[in-house]
């Protein structure tokens, strides 16, 4: 779902809003507009994952693609959880595959791989609230990489 105030964003960038911004439409994810067979998630993408996806597209593959969320990978890295400090982390609902890269570097996940199809958003919101983090802020943070959020 696009941020509710997206139409006011150009005024934050331009002193004089270009005419083209007058016909702005809400941003949408590419798969919500056209059929997409392959995608390389993450921002920026991982070069190895790009090669793997390209190989899959060119030669096919019967390797399963995981849809799990990131917390399991994070725990295997034996790092602490940000929620213990009352800090929001989107790894709770984010598609695993990066090895919890940001958490390993000491910063919370901001969900650049997108929401996992296995994510339980209702349960995640309950956990977020239990740890004293604003559910509204959590939903807002999800808008960064999930312009079309089917769970909301
Ligand atoms: S919420 Fe974030 S820090 Fe906590 S376990 Fe999940 S990925 Fe790791
Ligand atoms: S930890 Fe989160 S924000 Fe960082 S690369 Fe992985 S999915 Fe993206």
C-alpha cells in the first residue's frame, strides 16, 4: 500500500513542483502490474543470488526456493534480538535469504527482501506491541519495500 501522503512528497524535493507530478499515481510493485517469472530481491541485490536466478531462468532448476522469514537465520547466527532492546526490526516478517546481513552488522532489518509469504503479520504485530514498539510505526516501516501489501 502506498504511503497515504505520497502526493505531498514532491513539495519536499522541488521548490517548484514539475508539471509531470500532477499526474502522479500511487507506486505499485512490478508483479502487481505484469506477470513476473523471476525476481532478485534485496536492495542492493546480492551478486550470487543474481547469478543463481539467472541460471535458474536460463537452464531451469529443481532446487526449492525457501519462503521462510528471517528470524530463524538470525538466531542461528547467535545474535541478540533487537526487540529485547525495544527496537523495531522487520526481520520478523521479511523473506529470509540474506543471512540476516544487517542484524549481523548491528542494525535492524528494514525489510529490503520484502514480506515473506509465510509471514504472520497479525502475530508479528502482537509481538511488536508486547515489546513496546509502535505497531503503527511497524506498519509504516513496511511501506518502504512493500508498496502493495496484500496482508493489510
Ligand atoms: S526480529 Fe530481527 S533481530 Fe529479532 S530475531 Fe528476528 S531478525 Fe533477528
Ligand atoms: S537484513 Fe533485512 S534489510 Fe538487511 S539485507 Fe537482509 S532483508 Fe535486507
